[in-house]
C-alpha cells in the first residue's frame, strides 16, 4: 500500500510528492499488471521470489541457496 511504500521511498531520497504521483500514474499501473501476469505465467506466487536460470527460489530463508547458485554461475 502507498502508506507503507511512501516512507520507504522518502528514506531512500525520493520526494514524497513525486513518488505518490508515480504510484497513481497509468504507466506504473500498466507495468504492475504486466509484471504480475509475467510472474504468474512463471509460477511465481509470493515475495520474495528469485528466478535464476529456470530455478525458482521462494522465501527469505532461501537466500543462502540463491548465493550458492550465483557463486556457481560466476565460476
């Protein structure tokens, strides 16, 4: 919700009015719809979710697995 996102954005240095305006924009709304459809078509149903190659990692308790996967890729 905007009530949760706006304080985070301002903490990151984004002016509240600019951020609130973007949240209401048609462009952002369309991007959210497109990304939601893309996620659903890739069997992504929650957050945080990371997809590396064709492997889906879901949940913050999987960050160690994500790190290990990325380390293998970097070799």
